């Protein structure tokens, strides 16, 4: 998962998916790369468990899977006291993204 998050394009894709599901075309729009290149990034994110993709007729919209990010954030938080300056930035990012990472209620 951390390898998938290391790429800035994939982080930008996750940030966009935090707003809601999107197609490859919609995800490719802000980048100067082809849809096949974005599809490769989506495959890495899907293999890392960070997104899921459903088939909706001809579309395959991607959807954020927040649980792995929440687990990673909890793991990283254990080390916060060792690197306060670096983690201040990470904490700010996680705080900004946290509303999108809540688990749905289980029935």
C-alpha cells in the first residue's frame, strides 16, 4: 500500500475519489497522460486495496476504499513521536482527508 501511495499521481487520484466514484476518463482529465496510463495507476491502487472498480455497462467507475488508509494512518501514528516535524505535515493531510475515511455503519 505504501508503494502505491508513494506516487503523486496516485495520491491525486485518491484525493479525487474521496469526492466520489469516477470513470477513467474523468480521472485522466486533469493530467497530461493517456487513459491507459491512468488505468495502470488504477490497477496499482486496486491491487493495494485502496480502490475498487465495478462494471456499470461499459463504464468501470473507481471507488475509494478507505479502510486500508485508516489502518495505515493508525500504524503510522504509533511512530509520530519519533519524527514530529514530518508527521505534522502528515497529520494535516490526514485531518483534511479524514471525513472521507469513515467506515459505513454495519447492519
